C-alpha cells in the first residue's frame, strides 16, 4: 500500500458514513482560530487563497488510491485548515467528479462565503457543510476568532445567496458550547437567522474532542435537546459511526496517518488495532505517549492523541 500525502481514510463520519478525506491545505493554515478546534490553535492565520499543493498531484494520488478498490460512501475535501483557501478548489472538485460517482463534499467554516468566486466553485460539490456558530458579530468573534478582514454579516449574506443558487445539499453545522451559545435566548435568535437561509439539514454538535482552549466545555444534554427542539436540527452526538480505516500496512504509521488530520482517543485506537490484529495494544499506546511528535490530551477521562 502507498503512504499517501493528500488522501486519507476512509474515516468514519457520523454524518456521511465512510469518508475518503482529501487535504489540499498546508497544515494549520486557516482564516479562523476557533476556540473549539480539535486540531489546536491556528498556526498560520490568513485569508488569501493559494495553491498550497499542485492540483494535478492531488488528482493523480486519488487515481492511485482508487486502484485499491476500497469501500467508501463519500469523498470529503476537508484538510488541516480551511479548504476554501485552496485556490484550485473548483478545478479539484470537477476533476474528482470525473473519477467517482460517489458524492463530493466540502466541509468549510464558511468564512469565504462572501466571495462570489468561492460560491461559484462550491456549486460543483454535491454536499457543502458550512459552520455557523453565532448569530451576531460579537458571538462570532468570541467563538470563531476570525481573520480581521472577515465580517459576520457579510458571510451570512453570502451563505443566503449561495443557499438560493445551489442545487446540491446544504448542511449547516453549529457548535454548541457551555455558557456561550447553549441557552434558549440564543437558540431563538439563531432560529430567526436560520430561517433566512435555504438549507437541507442542520447538525448540532458539541466539543467532544479536546478543544484548542481549555475554557471550552460541553453543554448539558438538556441544552442539546432544547437546541434540537427549537432549531429542528440533528444532534451529531446521537449519530453512530463505523470504525477507522487506513490503507497503510504498518500499524504505527497507520495511526499516525489518521491522527495527522483526525485525532483519536484511546478507545478508537484500541478498536482500530483490534481489527488489525495488534497483539500488544498497551505497549502500542505507551509508544504513542512517548513519541515527541504526538500530543496526548486528557479530556474528560479520554486520552486523545494528535500530532503536534
């Protein structure tokens, strides 16, 4: 098996089944520095679009990946930063659609929805999943900590325009955080905003993985239930997912290839290794813990492993 540079997975998605991930963005490049980000604080904040990696190389790697005839449900452009910052996104989507009949999805923070060229490129995707966590500039800055050039009203207006022009599936995702946006007043205001957007699904999430900031905490189950009731959304926490998969044969390298983009807790790693016949799981976890390249975070009695 090849050790791929841009392609990873399939990774279990609680929304879309088994997802092949494509990362067209250099690590840590984003136009937000969300307080809840599972990848940690943004290392390279910017809002200029660039061709971080050669688009043809990504396409050729995807062709190579498909030769292994791996089962998957969706191809997701997600990356280790904000994928709409990739200047060849539109070409990448079109080329991927020529190679597979599975849906092409783009997970985005929505920060560039005010850009008409970005909206045009995203129209070629089958599913677009933008985040929207606040209902005004103050809350937006508090939770998402965007690049200074990004204005809340502008991205919301861009999202409205996109929602009325887009023929695919628009799935909005919102992150509910304790003592920030987990109250009835916010839910009612947020509902008014959502009613101005033509979307197909709303996913309600909570920070189940170690966030960038220690102050970020999960809301109560009651708050999530109230959000679901008022907003009419789907709680991601209640969705089930399949196990992790890697095309890399070596168990250690396989785990590294996953946690590079998708942190795993000790239970997910144990389940993954069980399926691959690993005999010394405790020794394996100790090796991960002692690896200088890996950060181990104790969060709510879960040890989560991610690359530094």
